C-alpha cells in the first residue's frame, strides 16, 4: 500500500520557474522531476541547451563514434541538442526517453511513458539508430535536499504541472517555458504584472 509521500510526490511532473526565481541558473527553466521523496528530489532542466557542445561532438569525445562514423550518424541524432540538466555533476550524462527502449538494470521507468537511462549504452544505441524514438540528453542535474523543493514551491519559486512529452522532447527548447505555462492556462505576461494582487 502506498504511503502519503507517494501521493505528494512530484515525480514525472514539470517544475516551471516563476519570473521571480532568485537563482539565475534556473531563470525561465522547465525541470522534469525524475525522483521526489522524503529523501529529497532530483530533476533535469529540459530547456537550457549547452550551446558549446553538440551530441555528435560528445559521441566522438566518449569514443562511441570516430570522425568517420560521425558522418553516418542518423539525422535524428545529428540534430539533437545536449542540454544543461543542472548545476550538479555537470560531467555526468542523463537521457530522458520514451519507453520503447529499455536497458535491464539501467533504465528507470518514471511514468507516463517516460524513462531515464544514465549509461553509455543508450548513447551507443542512439548512434546506431536503434535507440528510443524520443530522447533528450542532459549533462548534470538539479538536486534538492529533503524538504528544500517543497519550501521553494511554497515560496512561489516554482509552479508544478503534469509533464507533457510533446514539450519535453521538442527540439525547440526556447519555447518550452512559455508552452509549459500555457498548458496551465497561464499567460507569462500576467506573471510579471504587479497589478491585480488581492
């Protein structure tokens, strides 16, 4: 039987930064919450692209492909962004992906058809064109100590919303914050206004 923390868990949800977000690293960010319990929380920023690094470059750096193989990479990989998943362990890679690809003992099924894998095997599969149909790669993650995320939400740092795979996996990272707010029926311009507060 599930405990109360399972009901209150934000796992599989979006965190959408409020315009008043004090931490500039998370300004206008959308975070997919991968885990959340009384032990703390972990999530990946899904709308900040690491402009200095392409997935093709990363695959070469990790010796998954060489320069010759890189020419033959599937188009879906060639156009895939590498995201800045958060300020913690920025050298560590995480792939959020559809559940049509699973690695035994490596893939964590989060829910709603979305999984997390953090091994090189999924990058090899993507490079060979046999990986998941939808994937998003992030370096680093965002982490919260027990109770910290709840406090930030209470202090109006974040809005929460059900994660939409169409927003999550969309290569257009620039529009994700506005679209995530729009899915809640919120016009971002209204959040900036001080008028109308009761």
